[in-house]
C-alpha cells in the first residue's frame, strides 16, 4: 500500500465517492507537508513522515474533534520536538479541537491551549499551560509539571512562610489550615550578583554538583539545614564563571512572584 492508498483508506471506509479521493488525498498530504508523496511506499518513509501520513489519514475527512493518544512517543527526542511544533501549526490551520494524551509534561505545555492533570481517575486541575505551571493547586501538580524542588514550610502570615530559619515572602496569599510545601522551579532561581532588589528572597547553600545537560547546567545546592534544591543556568561562559567550584558557597534569589506555596497532598 503506497502513501496515497494509505491516506485514502479513511475515505474508503466511510464509502465516500471515489471521484473525490484523489483531490482530498492531495490536500491532506499538502496539509502535513507531504505533497507529491502519493506514489511513495510507506516503507520508504522516515519515522516522522510516517507520523504525518497517519495525521493526514485522520484528518482527510475533516473531523471536528481529533483524539491523539501519545502519537509521538516512539520518536527520538529531536524528531519528537520538531513534530510538536508542526502539530501546533497544523492545529492553527485546520481549526479542529484536538484532545492530546501524553505523559510528557514538557510536550503538554508546548502543544496545548489548555492542559488537564489527571491522577487516579480524578481531574486535579485544568488551565492554560502558564497558569498550570506557575499556579498549581497542590503539591502533586507542582511536582508533576516542570522541574521543581518541593520543600516543607510553615505558614508565618498571609504572605510569608518559614523554611527552617529563613523567612520567605510570597506575592500570593499563603493557604491556611493545612501542611504546606514551597515549590521551587529550578529556572526561577537566579544567582545573586548583588544587583537584585532587596524584596527578593535569598537562599545560600553549598554547591554539591554541577551537571552539564547541553543547552543548560543544573546546579545542585544544599542549604545550611540540609535542604536540597537545584537551579538551572544556560551553559554559556558567563554561567561557568559565576558558579563556584564544588563545596563553594552560592547565594540565589527567588522573586516573591515566583515563591509558590501549595497545600501538601499525600504521595
């Protein structure tokens, strides 16, 4: 079965007039960037091209609702990220509602207008990606979305908590009447160069490890009370210069707007 026959299968299954097949196949393949591939064998395609053929087959009859269940999970990282952007652009062109199931949190944030978090069959939170990431409803959502260290804290007043001996200010109202966790996203921590405003929260710790991850460095710290957390820095020369050697002291800042306090839920 060649590409054209594969895509036309949806039309055949729905017994649509055969005279319309060729034009609709051409339009569907053009939509996914495979114009002119009708006669090519599916076995001749790359993994990403095969995924596009599957998309063309699903969309050729112009559905108003499309369900995608982890369609990119079998692809390598680079191809998967490229396909994520292509699917975003495709969604804008066709205008259909797409329900996309994934266990890849970054993929969910990249592709979605709204994200729903499910746990044990319960809907915990549904929101825009940026709201979900920066305003999680509880510690499970905070740990599931993004790269966050969850640290137990104690409420001091409506806008502050105690992390061991440190008092941290938050721009958000601190929940009352429950155990609390501070969700520290690694990208929200900034190395203190002495120029940050005094309203920022400051934490000082010992550098225990620096992990090179290509475009970024993940720096692990241990605070004086043994609390562990990490921050992420771009892997450029300036970052290397500002990070002390292992065992050195490093102060980082956390803006009150990024000081996220959430109710603790059982693991």
